[in-house]
């Protein structure tokens, strides 16, 4: 905790990024809870929930390659601000869905919202080495992810209670305002150089061939076994993780019969588990060796999948909350450790494409998982689907352990750092 407070106090750039993150992500959860609860009330269908999730996943997958190329070409700060402002307008449009009970409208607005998101989310993680020194980088990554999970814990619970008492319109208005606040915070970022990636100048041929640039990013990932392995374990998690996103709504509404408040409580306990795991991941990341890191990843996914299976089967609401928290703790330790490795190893010129590609791969598999879970919900109960989802997510541990045992995850060499580069990367302090 002391590391986090010192980072916020000393690094002005990171402090503004963090404030914007807190505000916008709490607003996001107001939108999520309101949309999922609204679609359940109007359709009473797990398939409709799956449709909303798919309408969010497909655009995120399609936008990923474009976002990666744009973030590695242009000023990342400006791209993030543009993403926030577009999302502010789209988020306000959800107010129309409160009176016009048309799932198609929810699908369309959800698609627009998520198409704009990778330009911000991949941009935010890509600029961390620009606004943080090498010594601050692991702490900055840990705080960014821990904050994401803290806002999940707080935002989902508050959103669930607010949707139940105040109605959905306020949730959508607050979500829109949160994007405006985030854009204002990102506008405050300053750097001695710029927020453009350090790379060779674009030729006319490369300007006209963005797909060629994206393939360059894919070739880089393939050439680095560790980076490719991290991307693939995200794919393994998503085989069950996509279904899990739908099941939170079904368990809150159908299994435990607790309405929007129940959905919010489940999400908030999941967030609490992520928060605890994030703190553990930060602690471990500063102390363990590369060899121990690789073993820890397998252990994390065994805990994650096993606890999710138990969450899906226990009859008591309290026990279910405990196991979903434990499940998310396992996956968050892995996330903090993996992203820290990527930030340390991936060159600036590829960072936008690598993070956007990793996000797109995960979303694409989640999309398939969500579709199958939605269809399965018409024939099987949430507990059966949850059992399968937990087992699928655990397969990640098997893949990673085998790759490590077979020597396919060697430690990459360090990035070349020019004299004075740390000073350029360090955020201004006050």
C-alpha cells in the first residue's frame, strides 16, 4: 500500500491517469449492471444476456487490430481522449433503452461502446512505461489493475443498489459523465517528448498498408515465446471465462433469486477477490524469480478454475460469494505478474499492437464461450454450465505447466535502454 501511495504522491502523470481510471470505471459498472438487469427484466432470457455480451465482444475483437496499429502510429494521449468522448456520447444513448424495450437497441449501443474501448484500454497500458520510471513500472501496473478491481467491487455493488432504487436512467447518465471526466484527466498528461511510440518514420507504402504493420506485431509476438505464451493463456482462460460473465447475471437473478442487487453483490465479491489477488501479485512480483513466476502462473489457474467449479455448485449464497472471490483472486495474481512481464519485455514500437492483439484474442474466445453458454442456458441450468466453465478455465494451467516443463518459455533478454531514457520515461513530479 505504501508503494501505491508514494507513486500517486510523486508522479503527477500517473496520478491524473489513475483519477480518470477510477471515475470512468465506476461509471462503466453502472452501465453494465443496468444493462444486464434491464435485459433480464424485459426478456427473462439467458440467451438475451448472451446477445448483449456478444454485441460487446464482437466489436472489441474487430477493433483490436485497428486500435493496435493506430496506437503505435499516432499520439496515444489524443487517441485515448477521442475514445472517451465518443463513449460519452454513446453511453448517454442508453437512456433511450429505458422506455423503448428493444433488445436490438441495447445490442447496437453496446457494440458502439465496445468498439471505441480498445483504443483507450490498450492505450492506457501502453503509456505506463512512458509516464513511469523503470523502478515505478511494476507498482504502476499493480495499482492500475488493483484499481480496476477495486472499482469493480465498489461500482458493481453501488450500481446494483442504485438500479434497484433509483432506476436505470441515472446509471446511464453517470456513465456518460464519467467518460467526460476521464478525458479531462488524460488531457492533463504531460511528457518531455510525446506520447507517440518511438519507431521508424512511416513510408507512404506503410501508411497505405496498416495490415502489414499489424502482421509485424504478430511476427514479433511469435518470435517471443514468453509473450506468445502469455497471450495464449488468456485464450485458455477465456474458454470458460466468457461463460462466466453471463452466469453472474443468471446466478443473481435465477439461482439465488436476488434481482439486480444480487447481480451487483456477486460482481462485487468477484471484485474483492481480484483486489486481494492484485495485492498478492504486487507483493510477489517484486520478490520472486522468473522461474518461480512461471510456476506461480500454473498454481493460480488451478485455484481459479477449481474455485469457480465450487461457486457453481454450492447451494448457499454466502459460500458462493466466498468461492467466486477465491476464483478471481487466482486469476488476478496471474494477471498482475503477466502484464508486468509484458511491460518490461515488449519494445515501445510494438506495445500498442501486442496489448491490443492480446485483448482481441481473449475477447474472440470469450465471444465463442458466451455464445455457447447462451445457447446452453436454453437447455441446461446455470450450475451445469458453471461446472463446465470452471473445468475449461483450468486447462490453462495444464498448457502453461507443460510449456514451462518442456523449456518453451525461456526468459527473454532485457530491452536495450539508452542513457537518459529513464529520465525521459519518468513522469513529472510535484
